[in-house]
């Protein structure tokens, strides 16, 4: 359960960020403040962060050795990962 709103925050942002917030508020019918609160909650959601780390680890373990041998350079490693991701997206 959320606690009652107790604190006021004055935040200065640039026009581009403000435009994104107001566009999302109009699109969803929510207030800008609600969108900012939700973004804060998502950013600090430890369970969600743990799930992302777990999924990343699973991906790395699953694609660790696909018979490509060890990449010699960073660029080769990135190319192998990109090819694997594209293969998964096409499946």
C-alpha cells in the first residue's frame, strides 16, 4: 500500500524531458506527477532489477559457447552476440 503523499519536490528539467512527460500524460490520461512517481518506483524496484540481472545471466550462459570458439577481439564478441540475438528474434 502506498503511503499518503507527504513531500513536495521542486524539479527543474529541460524542455525535451518536459515535452516527453506531458505527451505521456496526455496519451495515458495520467498526471505528470504520477508518471514521475511511477518512473522513480520502477528505477528503484529491486525485484525488477534482480529479474533483469537473472535474465541477462541466463542469456549469457545460454549463448556462452555456441561453437564459435573464443572471440579474439571485442568487436568479434559483439558480432557473435548480435548474430545470436538476431537468430533468436527471427525464430
